[in-house]
């Protein structure tokens, strides 16, 4: 794991939806309790707020809001989470831990 990471990450991909006036299906990578990378052909600007619903195996879909942050990757954008619906943060932490641990032993 990269020492700069504040949270463990599950590589993905995970299915997701960017929630907006017109919802759009997206693919989610590098998912953690603090953020993710969203693969998308739609351009967004750093600082823009986005809402996502992420389908994580073993739990109900998780809904979060976050801010687009700088990324070196192309064809998508990085999001730092800032708000979670209900117990989504705890469920997300548990799911990432479970997925990261199970991947090490498979």
C-alpha cells in the first residue's frame, strides 16, 4: 500500500451512478472511505461537487457527496468524499476492509 494513503483502498472496478439532473452510469476505482476515482468521459472541474451512488458488494448501495480534486489520471476524475448518507461511511469502511482482506487471500 502507498504510504501516502490515509485510508485502505479497494481497487475495483465498482458500478456506480453520478447523481445529477441526468443520472449517469460510471465505473469506480480505488475506493476508500475518503474518496475514489471515477472513470467517466464527462469533463468536470476541480472543486466541483458531485454526488455518487456506489454499488459495493455485500452492502446496500452507498450514497456520498464529494469534491473533485486534482488527479494525474485521464478519462475521469478523483473525488474526495465530504458527506455520507446515513451510515454510509461505516458501511463503506467495513466493505473496503472486507474486500481488501479477501483479495489478499484469494
